[in-house]
C-alpha cells in the first residue's frame, strides 16, 4: 500500500510509492507526457505522467483536467535537482490518478490581476504561492510570539473583545449594541492586562483588535491582531529590554523556519539577519533634532507621520526605539517623566526599511491622583474607569507593557508593501467582503 504523505515531508520518501491529496495548480505537457503541478497545502510537487505507466483513463483525465481540480495522485518519489516546486528537488512518477472534483474555469490566471479583483477573490487568492508563503510566515510569527512569552514567565491571560469604554482614544471605537447599552469592540487589552498583573505578575493577551480608523494607508486595518505583554515591577528601561529580545527572537525564528517562503517572496534577508539586541534608543527630542537636520521638518510636540518614522529608521541598521514622546501625542495612561511632565515614559519601536511603528508601549501611571487627573483632562467617563483606578488603590506598582501588531511585523519580515496581504481576510476602510 502506498503511504499517504504531505509534500513537505517528501524528502523522506525517496524511491517509495506514496499518495498525495491536493489541487492542480499548473499543467503542461504534450502527447505521451503530462506534467501536473500538485499543491497540497504544505508544498508543491511536480507529478509526471507517462502514458505507458498509467491506465488510459488516468492519462485521459490528466490531459483534460482543469486548473484547481482536486485530485489524489499516487507515484514513486524521485530525486531530481531540477524538479520545480516547494521544497523542490523531488518529483513524482505517477502510477495512478484519481480526480475528486473537476473545477470550473478558475478566475485567477497567472497573468496580472488588479488588487481589487484579487481582493474580491480573496477566498481563492489564498491558494497562490505568494499568499501561501506570507500566511505561513504569519503562523510562524504567531507561534514564535507565544513560545517566547511562555518561556519567559509570561502567563497568557486573554482579555475581552466587548468592552464598555475606550482604551486608545474615543475617535476610533466600533460601537455595538449590548442589550440596549452601547458597547465597543476592543482597541487593546492593555487596561485589563494591568488588572491581571496584580494576580499573575507577568501576562500577555493575544487576539483581534479593532480600530475604526478612517485611514487608507498601507499600515492600517480595521481589524488586526495584537500581542500585549504587561509586567509588574518593570520600568521603561526594562520594557525596552524585553522588546528587543522578543522581536529579535521572532525575526530569527522566521528566518530559520521559513526560508523557502521568504525565498518565494524574494525577500532580501540580510537586513533581517542584523535584527539582534541591543537596538538603538533615541529620545523624541533627539528624533526631532535628527529630522530637522535631515530636512524632514517637524515642530516639537507633533506626532510622527510615516515620512518621519521612515527617515528616523533609515539612520539605523536595525529597529530603533523612540522614547519619551510628548504626553499630548499619547494615550491618557502614560506615566509622565518626573520633573518633565510634558513628556511621558512611552516608547515606540520603529522597524527598518520603511515599515514604521510595529510596537507601542511604555510605563503606565501608577499613582492614583495623577490618573484621576488624566481621566478628567481627557474627558473620559470616570465611572467606567473606577475599576482601573482601583488598581492604583490596592497595591499599585510601577509597571510597563507594550503591544506588537502582528500584521505590520509580518509585512516587514516578508518585505511586502501592504499589510492587507498579511491577514487571511483583511478588513479595510472599503472592504468587508469576503
Ligand atoms: O500603538 P498602539 O495603539 O498601542 C496600544 O494599543 C497599546 N495599548 C499597546 C500596549 O501598550 N499594550 O498599537 C500597538 C501596535 C502598533 O504599534 C501597530 O503595530 C499595531 O498595534 N496597530 C495596527 N496595526 C494594523 N492596523 C491598525 N489600524 C493598527 N493600529 C495599531
Ligand atoms: Mg502607537
């Protein structure tokens, strides 16, 4: 009996007869010879049919088979350096072929399609090699995130998606009806993380996050995934130390485990190899000076836009921390710098190569009076934040944390220009289909 295998394991079956279940992604051939490119989710292999080796019915169905038909092929695994595919280097000499379903004419051809068309067909586009490669990198990034945190004393404590109040700012909330009361889709689990550190010390939440941002940039989605570690007894310095170790681990894991995928994406991996701690650190003040010297004008107190972030990042060969932003640029909970309350103990991590901010975070306010004042200054409904204020009444500690956006990180590692391709079904300003 031939063994059922998946293409990623094909190298272990050289000379053996195996069965592969998948889809037809490309077909060429003539006369007595048919080449079927078969995709099974884990890789792609070329199946070679010789008329004399298979039944007339099998040969005939191969000849007629439409692209993206599902099929089961059986054959002998042969090593051949020139064999195309992923992992490549092996092909299948077919002994039998069974068609499971004959596909209708497939709308996506190897020719150029518009992004709109591809996005309308996202449910099918996911089968293309580029999309396959990106989402395999994403899965590895997600696993590396969990693995690093689980191994460094962080407990996974997930936070709610339906929430009664804002975390990052009221202008980007998706509102929904909660039995007659307004509720909002979460913008960040941070405030809840600040509660759970009181029970568990070091925690992280990891899940979807929602921002009703009316922005159409390459870096914004309405629904994205964020991992948010939070640590009791940790200051801004400690927060940066954790971030640089964490991000380096994620990038190095992707390089190690996803070389074929990065190759499909034609990613130059040299800049990623350099992602090792320590990362450079500059203050917002220094960044403003650097920008003005470099001709990218900015006034102190303004938040950075994408040209500013790109310019700053270009000055370094690895991700760079920008810390101590003006308090006016940041959320209400940021700890002010003692003696210099116009800046706060916040930090953003900017990725190289124009990818911009991938992490936002910093030290949180730990004093009750300061936080009460901040909530008032930001016109937030005090009642909704009573529980959050409690955390400063019962064993308050200096604490820090951060949020890393999965899609921006994956876009950077893959070297792709738009984050809409880094999530299976993107939610953008103009799109919620499919
Ligand atoms: O800087 P942000 O808004 O920070 C927070 O939400 C903090 N509460 C996190 C924390 O300290 N626990 O978002 C963090 C990261 C950004 O750096 C970015 O990578 C990603 O989340 N992000 C987005 N990604 C895609 N689309 C959007 N609209 C995003 N908004 C933020
Ligand atoms: Mg931010």
